[in-house]
């Protein structure tokens, strides 16, 4: 088990290294490179940049400087937000995104798992048909479409919920709903097919033959097996939630990292783009590794390999 | 006066599928006494497993008992509610299934799975359950039971998993054990071990066994009585002697003939039973075996045969036998 | 039905017709035996697909959308980039003053079914063009993924051993890379070299027409998105290559290339079609997502995503401008998903009903 963890972490670090390298060198396709492409805000900043990264030196050296700085937690200054550092901006904005994103993940699990299980149990009946319909519908609708539909219905027509900011508790409802819509649908579908698969297994018949109550059969025997594929989905779900937040934060004007990222793309704040890309990539890669390890812990069949 | 342990009267069971009503059991009747070992023999689709499952109320979903009665231990159980049936399952009637590789839940230890059934039906503490589980594992021949209790099903071989299934089935000392082709998925050598185990346990605990199989060899080694099923009906019923030495039904004869014998000459062909099994969606009005029977008569295609009693213990459903009995009776009336 | 424990004389003695006890003829026996006809794999699959109402409805919707996207704009009276002065911000079916005047004068004016945008461009034709872009991206990207993915997976699966190990390690790494972020990165940066390439070299002038954003999307799909398909095809090949016809082909002297293409991939065809069909909606989703955040096609070429983006500002006054592309995207993605699901159900032998 320990060997597996080490191997996995090593691969993750390797992948991250590739991403960082790729990110940095791609930035140099931009005429002038990421730091000097636009007219530098002030002479002081230019001088600071030069000193830190050695901008008159070959790209490889600049890369080395960047990485060294990065490992120390410094991702460079923002080109558009005077006097602020990329790492500070990330540190300020990320918690907001994390809150909304975290809530979406929880909502998705809390709603998706039971819905999928119920659909499997009532297979072929109306409950199943309705749930399956909504989940098929849910995976087709992109988050930005969902967001806009929600805004049109609840903010404009019915004037029930606020469109922007995160000031009140009710202002969380729409962004979380928009962000969790797809995962709920996906998890419900996944859970349904997994549960159907499990319910058809011989060991469920054994459980029934033992005289166990329906409740025990479901929650002790079925659930524990059926939930395994959902655990595998946790990694991609987190990645989806992170990237989905770009759109949702833009629409609902939430001061999170996603909105910041989009703005920096539009504003061509290259150090910001670079830093955020690396941060998000590192986050997603780390989450994937964590989920993989959790999965191996949870499925005893794999434990001893 | 020994009360019959199990009595099935005219059971009819159908599966209501989108394609139509599949009449899986068509008027099945038999009974068992305490301590009997009954073998139910037939090909796939004959209804042998379905009969057994219906005893425990384990019929798979689109299936329902549509007629007849099932009596177990003096009570009528075919109309019991689920709650009542649960008390019987695993407790008074247990079942072991065909494929031991998939019959155990992969995410729980085997100790957990054995204790589960003990804690459910008996009023014992967790500690007592654990001790009993260790006893059971020793009983079924698993070494180092304390250590193995904590292991998972995938750490055991097929034969050992079947032994664990037997341990679970016997935990609450049931009156009836149903074994649905317990050795089909196992090697021949392991097969012999499992059968031996079952016989010795039967002697120790004094339970009755229903052995469902398509293998006449198994039947001849441990069963006392045999029911031969075809297309949802019992076509012949009798003791081992009756079935093997006084075979009455053409189907049974066909089954016995198809077994390759050691004494056969090298170039003799194997003798299969020609034709294919019956379509249970549209079962014929007459004897279901008719199209494949070499003694088929016109009446066989039109009407379902009645049971002919050949002795106290032996009966069979066949028009040929009816014809012979008719002729005998005519002779008797003529003479007498 | 007799009680089997009694031994009364058989009451049926007098009721049976003795002539019925004559042996039955072979013909009479055969009439009772019913055998099912065997059907070929494709015919069987398509038969099942036709029964699936959802899938067939989706297919029809897709065909309708394809017609709207590719055929109708060619003879539609309005063009996607023509800005009609005086007709800005019209509501659906509304006419501008200029148009009303023309109509009174006897000139027929084709209605704006979905109104116009802030620059006076007809929305209906823009939505149709937008669908064309989305569909093009979806189909071309999926074709790329299909090609690269199935070949990669087939090679890895067939040859096995170290080659397979290395190939799959690479796949694992690509899998871990967060694709959307890389796309954003690539689209931001590749713009420049592509632009200068288009400007310097006449042969690449089409780059500007198609839009740098779109090209980046294709590049990224070719680089990153084929891994799912590769894994699926590889596992199929792994199970198929043990079959006897492969051994037979090898014994006849067929080269690996021939075995892979002629025998193995052909048998995976069902899987390939299903996976590709299901890949299309996620490609369309990615494109519309990128266009929505401003990284896809360049103006004036519309994409459903960019239409949604521009409509965002005027959401309170002109909600339909947002609803139209939003519904269109959802419809396209939903239809392809349902069709793909239907195909999978129809061609998966294990799910045979």
C-alpha cells in the first residue's frame, strides 16, 4: 500500500512538473514574453521583474528563476493590479471559490447518491423514469446554460433571488445550484447503474436468503459495493467544479478565483494566468491522487496488491 | 407419526415478463419427511431451482406463485408476508447457491458474514457469535479459523468459499438445507469433498437436504429419493432403486443413456436426447417431452399425461404407462 | 388431478380414445418445435435501435439541426454578419420602422424570427451559423479523437508487454492533466504564433477565417482528449485478441497491421461508434464553454457559446437572446447523448432483452 502511495505521488509530481514547464514555455510564444508583453506599469515594477527573473537572460535561466521563486511561494507580481502579487490574489480569492465549490460537491453527493439509488430500486416505474429523465437532461445542460436559465427564472421573472455577490445566505442558492446540477445528474446516473449492477449480484441473493431485512440488505450489502464507482468520480467531479466555477462566478459576479482567472485572460495579465494555471493544476492533480488513494483503501479487493 | 417436513401441492409459478407469461412451474407436487435427502434432477430451464427458491419465497421479481400450496413444518408458507418469511430464511430453511465465487459479499470479512446470520436469528452476543463462527469454520474444514475469520472472500479458493457458504447456511441449525447445484462450479475432486461434508453434517445435525443438480452421478451418491423434472413438471419420482433400475419415463431413460459409460466400446457414439427444450412462453397442451420422445403417441401431443403409480414410492407422468395400466386393467376385468 | 397416494382404478379408463394411443408421426412432432431465426449483428442492433423511441427522436432532431445548420443558411435571406442599419435590438417577429415602411410600399420583408442583436444582425441565422460551428467542432474533434484514440489503444492492446506499459503510463499522465485549464492556456498563447503564421504565409491564410481559437481547440483535442477512447479500445482489443480467429489469421501469415485493422478494429466497430457519438456532445460542450469565456471563435463568426456570452449583458431586457443559444446547445448535446446511449444499448450483446 505504501509503495502504491509513493508511486502515485511521484507520478503526480512528474505530471505537475510537465504542466509547469509547458505553461511557462508556452507563455513565451506571446510576443515579448509574459512579463514584458504589455508596457510595464511602472519603471519600478520593470526593475523588480528584471531583478527577480533576470529578464535579459536566456529563457532557461528565467524558467529556473521562476521555479525557484515558485517553490518559495512567490508567483510574481500581477501586471494589471498594481502593487499586488499573484500569490496574494490567489490566497484572497480562492477561499471564496472553495466555499461555493465545496458546497456544490456536498450537495451533489447528498442529492445524487439517494436519487440514483431510488431510481435503481424503483426500476422501470415512474419514479425511475422521472429521475432518469432529469439526470439525462442534467448532463446535457452545460453549467453556464443552467446558470442563465436560473437567473432568468428566479431573478428576472420571479425576482426571488439576488443575481450578484455573496452577501446573503440566499445568494448562495443559485450559484451552488448551477454548479452542482451536472454532478448531481452524473452521480445519480452512475449510482443508478452501479446499484442495478450490485442488486443483480449473487451476494445480494445470499443476503436475502439469510433473512435480512430489506433495509439491511440495501444499506449494509448493496450500498457499500455500489458506492465505489462514485468514489472514483470524486476526482473528475472536483476538477469539473473548479473549472465550472469560472463560468458561474462570472455570471453571478462572485469574487472568486475563477472570475479572477477569466478577467486575467481578458486583461492579458500573464503572470496571473500562469500562476493561477499552475495553482489550479496542482490542486486538481493533488485531489486526484488523494481520491485514488482513498479508493484503494475502501475496496478490500485491491488492498493487498 | 412423523409429520411431513415439506409438502408442495400443485404448485404453479409463472414469470410475468414483457414477452409474456413464462409458465415455469406447471403443477408441481411432492413431499419430504424429516431426514430425507431428495435430489431434484433436470436440465437447465426445467424448473428445479425455481421450485427450491419458491419454498423460501426467494422467487426473482417478475415471478409469482399463481397456484397451489407450500407447507413447511406444518405451516402453510406460500402466502406468508415477507416479514414472516424472513424469520424462516437462514433459520429453519437455508440455501447454498451454485457459484461460490460470487455468492459472498466482497467488501466484508467472512467472519462478519457468518456472524451476521447468527446475530440476526439467535439471541447471542457478538462474542458468542464469533465463537460459534469459529466452531462452524472448523466444522466445515477450514484451518486456522481465528485468523481466517478476518479475511475477505477473494482470499479463498472456490472450494473453500463453498465451505464458508455451508457454514453460513448451517449456522442456525436449519431443518432443511437446499443445495442448488453446489458443486457445478467446482473441480471434481473438490466436488467429492463438499458432498462428503454435506453428508457428514447431515448425520451430525439431522437435517434434511434437497439437492438440485443435473448430474446423476451426484444424485446416485448421496440422495435417497429423486424427482426428475422436465419443463416445469415432475415427470418421475422415486427412490434411487426405482429410478436407476426401474426407470419408467422416457426422459429419465434418455438421461441415463446419455451418460458415457466406462464399459462402452471405443467407437460407440454418445447418445444425446434429440431436440431442444420447450418454449415456456407457449407450453404445449400435451406432454412437454413429446416432440423429443421416441415413443410419442398422438395423445401425448394433445393431453397432459396423468400420474401412474408404479409402486408405493414410484410414480411417473406418461401416457405410455397409462396405456400399459389400461391394458392391465382390461386384462384384469376380463379375467376377473 | 389424482391424489397420488390413492390407488383407485383410473376413472379415465372410459374417457380415453384408444386411437389416440397410436404413435405420433415425425411431422406432428416437428410442428410443436419452434426455433428462433438467427440474425446478423448489425441487423439485430439496428432493429433494437429502431425500437428505442428516445434514440430515434434524437436522431431526427439531429438531422433537423444539421439541415438548419448546414443547408438553410445558404439560401436564407439574411447573412450572419450583415448589420442592418435601423434594425437593432428587435424583438422576435418585430419589424423596424424602416422595414415597416418597405412593407407598406409593397416590398416583402422576411421576418426576424428571433429578432436581431445590438448590431442589427438577424439572430435566427446567427443561431444557425453558431450551431454549424458547434457541430463542426464536435464532429471534427470527435473524428480526430476516434482516429488517434483507436489506433493508439489498438496498438497498445495488441502488442502488449513493455510497449503497452509505456503507452499506458503516458495515457495516465495525460489523463491527470486538467484539460480545460490547458486548453485555456494553449488558446491564450498559441494565438500569437498562429496569427503570425497566417500573416506571413499565404498558404495558412485560412487560419484567420476559421479563427485561431477554433484551431487551438482542435489542437488540444488531438493532444489530450483521445485518451478515454484509447483506454476503451485497448481493453476491447485485449479481450478480443485471444480469440481463435486472430490465431488463425496469424497462422495464415497476416501481418500485425492487417490483423489490427481487418479483424480486431472491425469487431470493435460497435464500441468505436458508440464512444465517438458520445464524444461529440462533450466536444461541443468544451467549445461552447470556451467561447462563452471569450476564447473560442473570433467575431463576427458566431458560436452558440459566444452568442450566449454577448447576450449575458442584456439579460434583463432581452432574455430570449440568451435562451435561444442556450436551448440550442442543450438540445444538441442532449440529442447526441441519447443517441449514443441508444446505440450502446442496441449494440451491447450483454444487455439483450
